[in-house]
C-alpha cells in the first residue's frame, strides 16, 4: 500500500467521524431545544395548544401542537408518574376533546390497585414469622412444660402388631438350637410358677449375636408370638438424643413400661449403638452415650429376677460391647445365630416359597447346596428375585432356571449385556476366566466349577463360579493353598497365552495375599515362623480400642511375615504356571468356547477334560 492510499484512507475515516459528531450535535441540540418539564406540559394543556397526543407503554408523551414550540410542532416528554398526569388532566382532556380542541388522543387507563396483591407478601411474611415464633420460642420455652418434657423423655417403643403376633417358631427355619435356647424363656413367661417353685432364676437378658440377616429380630418376634405376652421393641439409636440426659430418661421409661405390662419382653435392636465399651472415645470423655449405658446397667440390675420382664437384644458387633453389660445378672445368656447349613438353608427356602407357584423341576435341596454362606435374608431375596424374573418373562410359575439365575444375580449382580467391550478386552477376559476354571478343575481340594461367563456383572468383567458340594466348618492348609493357586490362574493365563498382563487380576491378587497373610499371621500355618498368632483377633476396626493398641511384635518379625507371605504366593504362582502349561489345550479350548458362546456351564466345561472331541468344540481351535 502506497503513502497516497494510506493518506486517502485516513482522510475518509476522519470525514466519517466529523459527520457523526455533527449529526450527534444536531440531534442533541434538537433534543435540548424540545426538552420540557412537567409544568410546561401542564401549561400547554391549559392553554389549549395541544391538538393530539399519545402515551406509549414506556410512559412517553408525544404531543402535536397547534403552533411551533422551540421550532417544532411535535414535542415529547417522559412521564415519571402516569397516575399524576391522569388525575390532573384527564377531565381537562375529555372536556377539550368534546369541544374539538383535542382532535385525537390515546393513552391507557390507569391500572386499578389490587389490594390482595399488595397485602399478600406482608401476609406471607407474618405467617412465616408466626411459625418461627411457635417452633423456636413456644415449643422450647413456653410449650416445654412438664407434660411435654415427660413425652420428650419417654421411650419410643413399638408394640407388636397383629401381623407380628402371628410369628412363631414355625416361621423360623434353620435355627433349631437357637429356638431350644429361647424355648425356656417362652415357657417361663407362660408358666413362671413351675420355675419359681424349684428356686430357678430365669435369665434376665438374652443377647442374640450373629452376622446381619441371620434372623435375630425374627427370633425375638417369634419368642413374643409363642409366649403371647407384651413385646416392647426399640432400637439402640432411639436412646441417643441431642439433649443431655434424654437417653437415660428413656431407658428408665422403657423399663417402667415393661414392668407395668408384665409379663413382657423388651427387645433392643442394634444394642451396640448404646452399649459400646466405656472410655473408648477419642477424648475418653464421659459423654451422653456412656450415661445412657450406665442407666441401662442400673435398670437391668434393678428389676427382680422373676418379675416377668425379659430383655432380648440383638447385635452383630458383640466385640465392641461393654464387659459390664455381658456379665451374668444382666445378659446371662448369649445365643449365637450363625449362617445356616445346607439343611437349614433348605428349610428356610421352604418357608419363603410358601404360597408361590413353583414348577415341577424346582429342587430346593440342590438350590440350598449351591448357596453356601447365604443368610436367611439372602435366601428370601433369592426367592423374591426368582419370582420377579418369572413375572418379567411372563411365566405363570417360578422355574428352577429362574431361581438359578436369581442366585447368580444375588451373588454378582445383574448382567450388563449392553456394555460395549473392545475385542482385545473380550479376548483377555476369556483367557483370564478360562485360566481360573482350568486351575480349579486340576486342583484336587478345590470346589467344582459350575459356570464360566465373560458377560459383565457388577464391577466384574467376567466370572468363574465354583460352589462347594458340602459345608465347611474349618479350612485346611491345603484347601487355602489351593484357593491361592486358583486365584492366580487368571493372571498366569494372561501372561502365558497373550504375553501381557492387565489390571483385571488386581482383586484376585489382593484376595490371594490376604489368605496368605491370614495363614502366616493368624492361623500359625508357617513352618518358618511357627505356630504363633500375631493378630488381635478382632477382624473389624473399633477406633477407640484399635488406636490404643500397639503392635505386639517387632519389625524383624514383621519382615519375616512379609517374606513368608511372598514365599507362599510365589509357590502358588509356580504351581499355577505348571498346571496351565500342562493343560494348555484345555485352556485354549475353554477360552475359544467362551468367545463363541459367552457363557459355559459346568457340564460342558467337564467335557473339555473328558471328551474334548465332542461336536460342541469342533472348529473352535481353528480360530486361533
């Protein structure tokens, strides 16, 4: 661009700016020339100089005059208060319009005042303030009289409903010994004279201990249903309140109610909420919970042995309860409600299938055999899930297939077939699960494989399900070693067949390490360290107690434990690698079947070892 072009461009821009400034000045001058105040506007109407006018929605008054004002017949004025203009000039405008002075005009009528809209915000504010005064002042000061305080400190007990009164020992399955222990309580409440005549003292309290879902609360209801006496139920958390002394007051009221309704059963659910060991807080202080516990101890000592009041309590954390609560004279008897065995599970299933249509192929014994470790609540959920699956399929009855599918769903969660899985991850999962299955089959002390799948469930990309043929009360060293070997099968198969490893085995490695550490540090199964336990015996953390406990062994012993754990895992890895190398063909066949069908049942998997030339497996290895 030349200098002449640049100069020409600058000149053009300068000229445009000058024109804009001039026009702006002229507009402002015109505006200044026509600017009015309200007195002038009012005078124009009084002098009958307005020929027509309009008022728009923005309250801008535009007037056409009979003669020029400041060089223009059209003037504008912004009304600040339309109501004032209307009140002062409306009559004059109508009069001049009738005389023909004002030929046309247009303005909206003033809006009428809606007194409800004006008063509504004030009314709402008054209501809110009144409610605040009631809840914050009346209830805490003026309304907190003797009656209200008594109600506030009363125990929030729940009486047994008509439905609950129908619960008897027949409704409790898989707990024969537990029912025998509680039968004495029932007989005493029915006929106390028989025991009193012999000088016997019925237990004041019975503590039901066991994992969640095993039927502790159901047993307590069954005792009340069998005895036909009053049943006062309360949760341990109901004693604890914001205000000091309320918990102790509710404990006193609870036992007063029980004595008035004697003979009666007092059931405290989740007693660990109020009965935890004293002095285990972080500050070691005497807090409200400890006061409540002290009052509970006093009340249980206070009522007579044969007064007709029996305290039942349930907890799954008996290890955190205060020793003073567990001594004879308070909770004389502890009844452990554990996991049901195979016969107990079958009885529980029979209770839960009552009134449900079952197909002829349903075998509750086989179903009980495949559900070790299930609680009563788990089995109830299994039957319910089976009924839901049958209803979803439109079946008029519940089949064995529905119950088996529900079993896997309860264990691992629902299938996620919609998840998009890349081909390489799908192949890795197939070899991973095939490795688990082949190793499990080769180990003599491991549970048999019932199903293998690469369909994602929950957080797992695939599953290898092995169910025990019988219940185990104790675990042998050989069985635990076989478990570690089986857990490492997926990692070894990935390395052996794909030449790489993945994070999919992280949970397997964690579980294998935990088992090995338990063997060394808890069960005394290490030849190097000896028959010594280095753990406290409390599997679950209780912060008040755990923080106060120091490690009872030296750094040297800790190093030996780590070395021994690593040695056990390394030996298991070597064993697993040897098995999979020897069973390489079976491993490949299982993996290819999973890639083709996604799920492999235990019967088909057994054919891999007994009849690998079966037509089901034809052509699978050709796809390698």
